[in-house]
């Protein structure tokens, strides 16, 4: 019997994502000037206020207030009417030095002996239902909000948009797990106030359906375009009004959108957030590494759908174990346990090996902090960072290295494909 599955996304202006982006902007600045920095930085945002807290071990000094303000302005909170803007909000820093008790488990005589920065389990997932090996409902939810943000910045076809927004997509699947159609789309977008509420809601609904959705469809391959039809149920700003939003409407915290950040409810999640953590924290680095494994396994033809789990003990170099679930989609006669044994031989999952393989000690994290950490485009960009003393550094960095299909040939050879 067909079934429905739903995933959601939130925009860069959502208060939790504002917090994530500030935390990851700090990570990038620390790593740009000291690649061995150890950082765990949390951010809270509310009406007119930003609070930074966390632990740092680094040889560099940053103007954290300026970094926070620049990030907020870049998102689009630049007007007093929002009750939260980068130029006027207060920024309180309670960042202090990392505990020696934590650091002693990570820093070792050689980097190869580096232990995990914390205990826990991490999951990676991939499916062949989209070109980027991501679940379709989440991929569409992200794309809707990316296009909505573009429309806001263009300020041309739609001129009333504010930064905070959310989306949700419900897909109907067949019994054999193939997407059949889009059942429902939800879009809630913050907006300027209108003189008349009825006119406001009708205008927003019309613009979302007639301007935003066609732009989204145009970015999709033909097979996914075919899933859109006139029978889709649209829920546009279901409460009827969304003027008060952002950190003024809802307090934001780092790490509170971990399902949006990963697979939209497909697969699994170990519970650890990503943003605000340097790559010695396996919550982040091992989650990227397991996504890298899962994507390369699916691309190589080991299975149509793969979930990978790895687990660690704090301060211990080797992982506790690797688990594989192919959901019965492996096309050849091999158990998931046998697949896991081969995977463990191909991919070195020691923390330092992950950092090296995926080039994680580079300032690559600001780009991850909105619209998902997975399924993104692997590309090289040039970034410039400034210190309070006037020192500046410009770096070419490779983004989303865990999305590369650079192990497909090794996987095929190991499995005889």
C-alpha cells in the first residue's frame, strides 16, 4: 500500500539557524588563523540580544562581537523593525578555555593517536532516489527555502519577504519505495505587515504558488518535475499572519535543528549537533565520514539505500564498531555484517584520519550552517578572514568534501563490482 513521508527545512533566518551560523562563523575564523584550534561554541539569540558561550583552545584572538554582527547582517537582519539586527543587538561573550580534562583525551604525542573528542554514535545515510543521494522530501524542502531567500534578496518579484521561513514537503511513495507524487507543500514565510489581512494572505499564497514553486521546478530534473501537479495541497502561512519572526518571535539556539541538518527523518541520527564544533568532535567529523561512506556505497551499487553507524569512546582512537543497514536493497548475496567488515578495511575511521581524508581543519563550516550539511555541492571557494590587529588571510578551501564520490572505484574493487 502506498505511504506518505514528510520532511521539513528552515531558512537561514530561522532563529535556530541564526545561532548555528554565528557558531560556525566563529569556528571558521578560529581555524583560519590556527588550524589546530579546539572549539565548542554555543549561541543563543533572542530579541535584540546574542549570547555566546563555550570552550576554546587556540593561539588566535578574535573579535567575536564583530563576527556575530557580520553574520547577522549577511543573513538579512538589518532593520530595527525586526527587533533584532546586526548593527544594534547586544553581544555578550562567555567563552572560556577548554577543560584540560577534555583536552588530554584529544591531544596526544602524535596526531595519528588523537582520541575522539567525545563518546557517542554517528549515522550517515544515502539513497538513490535523487541525483545527490538525498531523501527527496528534504531535498525539495531545502530547495524551496533557497529559492525563497533568493527572491527576498532580489527584492523584485516579491518585495515583502523577511528572513525567517520554514517549509515542509510530503511525498507519496509506492510499496517498493519509489516516489510517486507530491501530496502536500507547506511554506510559512515571515513578511512585512499589510494593511489588510485578507489581502495579505491571498497575495502571499498567490506569489508562493505562481512565482516560487515554478522557480523550484525549473531547478529539478525532468523525472522530479513530473511529481508536481495541480492536485498538490498547499498550506501557505497557515496561521494567517507571520510578521513577528526571527529571534524576536522565537529564541534560537545552536544545534536545535539536527534533523534538518541531516536527512529529514530518514535513516537515523545519533543526537549530537554539528555547528559550533571543531572536527576533533566526532559528533561532527564522524557524521560527515559516515555520509561519505554511505554515498560512495550507493553510488558504487552496493545497495540502493544505506545507513552507516560508527561509535566512539572519548579519548579512544579506534571506533567501537561500524554498523551497516542496506534495508534489503543489496543486489548480491552478502549480509550487512559482511559489508561492514569490508567497509572498515576501506575507510580509516580514526578521528585524525577522518580530518585528513575530508580536509576538515579548514574554515569550511559557515556554508554548512543553513540548508543542510549533506547533499550539498563539493566546490572550491576563496575566503578572506580578518583579525582585530589588522592581520588578514585569504584561503582557497574545498567545501563539502564528504559529498565527493572519490571512493567509488575502491568500493567496487573491494566488492568485485
